[in-house]
C-alpha cells in the first residue's frame, strides 16, 4: 500500500520554520515526522540504501574513518546500506569492518589533475551508477567525507529527489544567496528566481534521478568551458533544483556546520560538517 505524506508528516508541529515548499514538497525538520510509521513501511520494502562518499586526498586522511564509523552507527540504522567509497588512492581506504547489514565497496577515482574533485567524483559516480549501483540500491546519497553523524539520519530522508538546505544560507535573505549570476553560464539563476540555497555536499534520490542530475551537471560544465566560464559544482546543483524541483528537502539539521552555533530552530543536529575551503 502506498504511503501518503499525511501518514507520517505533520508540518504543524514546527510553526517556527518552513516545512512545506511552494511546490508542496516536505521540508524535514526534527518534530515533523513519525519515524515509526516510516520504519514500518520501509521495513516491509526490504530496502537497500547506497551512500557514495567523496574522499579526495587530505580529506580522506583527515575525515574518512570518522565519517564511516559515525555513518555505520547513525545512517539508515536497521536497513541494508552499501557504502561506495571513492578515494584517489586505494591506500586511503578506511581500516574498518562494516557492521551488520552493511557492505563497503572501495573505488579508486582517476582524474587528470586539472578537473576539480567534484567533477572527477561525479564522472566516476555516474559510471558506477550505470554499471552496477542502479541494480544494487533503491535510493542513493552522495556526500563529502568531511562530516560526522551525531544522530539518526534515517528513512525520513528518502525520496525520489532529495536536496539539502545549506546551513550558512538558510537564515539569509534570498537576494543575498550566492547563485551564479553571469548570464553566459549554464548555472545562471537570474535575479528574482531561485527558492532556497542548497548545500552541494549532500544530494540524494533514486539512482536514476541521481544519474539525471549528474548528467545535467556534466553538460553544464562542458557548456561553460566552451564559453570560457567556470562555475562551481554547488551552483550547478542549485540551478538543477530550480528547474527540477526536489521532491523532499532536508533541513540544515542534516548538514550543520561546526563553525556555526545552532540557532533555536535547530533542535537536533543529525550530521555536522567541518568547514573546508573549496567545498
């Protein structure tokens, strides 16, 4: 039986924040969802969730082990999870054993050294989705490794197309958001357009929806290069979600920034990232 939004989501519990978008997608804040209803539903589905981890260079050295250890404890607890760990050298793989219901797949990510690591990661991830991931998991998240999970990051986050609200920009005015504004760029969002500013370090959905997003991003990068422009991965992601509205948004609780003191609206930090220049 199909699960209705009203069966598990109660936006009235959080009048202090935006809980539903203009296109009626839920924004998941602590207090808005009934996890037991969701667990009963997804438990019966015999679900597998993929978590692709981007861990280039020193980020792998500094953060990967803690990321995997904390994710093993808090990410989709009680469900089958496949960790797809993308590193630029296999020696950087984490020296950890997967927990029950968890498997690790480690891939060495090639690159020409000139591409930024988001581009390299997404090219590789698209190839892996086409080759095998689409047959292995029902839902897929892609995250950078510079984060630690602190509380349950559970089935309330699953959806066809999942965007992460940016902790730095959520409480700011839309006019100030750092969208790409140059008209020649494929990532351009003109003034007056745009709904929210999304965090490029977390994106999720079905494998095929993830593949659609990655292919549009890669096309945008090629078009920009032809025009002598170079926008950021995060700005391309924001452009994608302006055109293809996400079906679910995660509150900043799911990707808080350790450099920021959580305001009153942030009841429970599920995962926090260490600020890193260049992300």
